[in-house]
C-alpha cells in the first residue's frame, strides 16, 4: 500500500509519537501531553493543525525577529530560489553569502573584518574554539601551543563536544564529561544565591577578582576566554552586572588571551542593541552569531573575527596553515538572502527602537512580580526575561522537582493560546524584537496569570502531603 505523506488527514500525531525524537524532551511525558502540531503562521502567531492560534512568546526558541510569514523575507527567499537554492563555498563563491558578510561587518563592532559561515549556534562557537587554538600555534612571532579555555560558570554554548567542553550546566553536560577536554571555570557574576561568608556585593567583587586571578595564573596556557555577553541565556537568563564584559576584555588584552563572545542568543536586538557587546564598547576577537541572523527563517551561523586572526592562517598551500573546517550548507544562499532581508527590515521598521519600548513595557508589566512570595527574582536585559519560581522566597527553597513547575506554567499558557518555555522553574519570556506592544502586554499578563494558577495548585499539593 502506498502512503500519502502529504495527505491532510494523515495520522500525524501517531507518526510524531512513533517516528520522531524531540530535542531536550522527556519523551515518555511527551506522548501524553498532545503538544500542538504547527502547520501555519500569521504574524507573531503560530497555527496548529486544528486551527488553534498561539502567540509565539519565545520567538520560536529565540530566533524569530520580525514575526512569521514576513512578506519581505518570503519574497527574498522566493527570488533567491528562482536563481539557486544552494551551491557550496568550498571551491566556489556565492553572491548572497558575500553580500551578507559585508552587511554583517558593516554593523559589527569595529575591528571585526572576516566572516566564516556555518550552520548553527553550536558550530559558530566550535569554529571559534578551533580557530583560537590553531591561531596560537601559527601566530608570528612566538607561536605557542595553548590548549586551555576559560569559561564562565553555568555556561551553555551548544551541544557539540567542543561546546559541551566549555559548558557548565550539569544537567546537560555531566553525562559526557569523560569525552571532553579540560577547561578552567570562573564563577558566574550573579548574586541571587551566594556562598556562606559573602554578601551579594562581596560575592560579585569576588567574581570580578577571580576571573583576573585565573587569567594571571594561567594565561600562558590559555587560548581564549569564552562567554555570553551580558546575559547567560540557557542558564536561566542570568544577567551580569554592568562592566563585567568590559572587565574581561581588558584582562584578555593585558594577558594576551583571545576573547570569544557567544551572541547566538543575545544578538540581533535581544538585549536592546544589535549586538550585546556594543553596550560596553567591546570588540571581541571572535563574535559568534546564529538564531536571529536569518530573521528566524533558516539555519545559518557566522563566526566573525579580526584580521590579526585571519592572517595567521595565510601561507602557501603546501605549508598547511589552512583552516580545515567546513560544512556542506555553509553560507547557504536561501539563508543568506533571508538574512539580508532581515537586516534591511531592522532599519526600515526601526526594530531596535521598538525593542527598547517593549523592554520598558515588560519591566512595567512585570513589576508586581518582584514582591511575589513565590518569585525569587525577575531577571531582565532587553527582551530576555527569566522569572524564577520558588516555594519560599526568603529561603529560596524550590518546589519539588517532580512537580515540573515551570513546565506546568507553559502548559497553562498554551491553554490560553500563548507559547512559553521553561528552564527548570525559570519561566522564559523572549518576544520577537519587532513584536507590537499590545502583544507584549498579552504575553506578560498571561505569564502572571499562569504563574499564580500553577503556584496555587503546587502549594495545595504540598499542603496535602504530595511532597
């Protein structure tokens, strides 16, 4: 019997449960929860196969910028499709990839001069790690074999083995520890919970001092510092104090260590500026971009670097100084065409101004949560928001892990037609930078309503002896 996989009445739910393995998903729970199967979109809403609409409150995992089904980006992709969908950058060049590289460098911090394409956020960081290591072995004068990287606690940079090595989230990374290369870790400069003997102020000062101590002690072996600027996204929207990024940049300059800045999550307007590192006037040695680079349309990554790094890889072909790394879909023409259209819309629609207004509105709408007895902290930088839920605000005691409190909030939001996503018991709000204000308000109001509903139910379960 021939199966029509395109049939409108195909048994998609059964096929999903029996054929697909979803990322970061406990599949035993997945099959019972009947998640929406998305089949369409309209502006900032997603539409499922039953016709239900959902406001996209997480920008389709932090990548959507201008909404879905954007006429200008759709048209750019169609026009490119009429020319060529993909060739390769191995041995050939392509017009869209060249144009996008120039457009990115025109907007990036001064000093960045080269673009190396890949396919995802993880691969952009993987590229930077390998380039940094090889650079030190080939630089002139005084080539060195530096093989250690300094990371920030609770880091997340992706799921390839290189990026897992520079990660620090135990839940995600501990299983693979025997496969990884060794790194050094500086404490994350956040102060909701501090070690005994410290105040919040003294702990933050310790974090500033400790990254300097580690660089001073180990700089001769360090290839680079790897960090997310201003906000650590997957760690729970951990917001760094003003000046920390600039502090690390000064230390890297002082000790001749490279700086890799992972702006996969923070880039393209999420923190208020096009790139987060602009806010502290920092030019990194490597700027890693993905997610919003194509407006949220197609997989694309870019690692931007300096002429100093680039020149260390030059030489006669027989000398073997080449960067032997690449991906089949590197610089894909359709993705680059989408990226160019997205950058144009940033300027035509004044998206960064809209993002600033939206950030202020979010701050105002969520203000009451700062005093909520079961909210430990509301963390926000621009449009990146994390609301951490706790059983007891004073002791920071968590609800029982089996309650899956954050997940329950997202299920409650889904019933109200809003898509949110948790990081444990941290509720993440991540609206698209171009989203209009009335939809921003709806996301905030829904989040508050769902938090109150789910927390009340959890407290009742606790009182009844469920934990």
